[in-house]
């Protein structure tokens, strides 16, 4: 069967589909301010362009059609970078291959902190949006091939390793609080 002519499902959960206050509160808990722009406005500081989230210093920009996975991705870049990089952050989060993997891993973990999103939906949306992983899906990568990303986050104090229980360490960022599992 020729799959090239089949329409690919690219429907993902966006900011306008959920309680934006919850997203804003989550971002505040990690030191970011959410600035929403109108549906027809260009998103400032968006590396990939609309509708992807933009980031400048500690301000994350989005509009109602910005995918939640994009918001989490930029937020996780922010968490993974040094204070010096945060001070000059404007549009391009930078980082190397190892950091990018860590960001993807952390965004999956962080999705559990948004009631209307969750890890399973985040991974499905990453696949729908076109993220690519060696094992073919975000879930397969996260569960079977992300040891390097997990280790990177532990080494930088962003994760507490309790066996199979993977938890974000907000206190490592000086913000207090722990992720609810």
C-alpha cells in the first residue's frame, strides 16, 4: 500500500485547547513568564516560526494555536541552560545534541504536570508533529533508548534518580516544590 498519499494526522493539543492559567502557573513555577499574543499575531522570538513557541530570557511567547509540546520544549531548554545563557537567550536556545535529547526527555516528564496533557499525549503529539527518534517514536525512545538524556539530567541536578521513578527536581532550580507523580 502506498502511504505517501495518505493524510498524516497532525492534530496536537494547543494552548487554546486547555486551561491556559494552569500552563501559566506551571511556567511561573520554573521561573518563566507566559506572554500570549493574539491568534493572528506573529509569535516573538520563535525559532521555527508560527505557531511554535518563542523564548527571550525568562519570557515564553505563545498564542492559542501554539502546541503544548512546543511550549514545554522551550521551557525545558530554559531549565537546562546555564544562568549566563539565560541572560542572553533570544529565539535560539542553542545547546548541543546531548542537551537537545535531555530537553526532549524532560518535556515528556514535565507533560505530567499539566492535567490536560500528560506524558502519553505529549509523546503522541511529538510524533504527530514530526520529531524523529531512532526507534521510530517518542515513546520507544523514552522507554528504551534515552539513558544518555536521563543521565545528562541527573548529572546537572535536574532529575532525582529513584530507580524507575523519574522525577523533576524543582528544588535544584531554587524554586521549591516537587513534581506530583
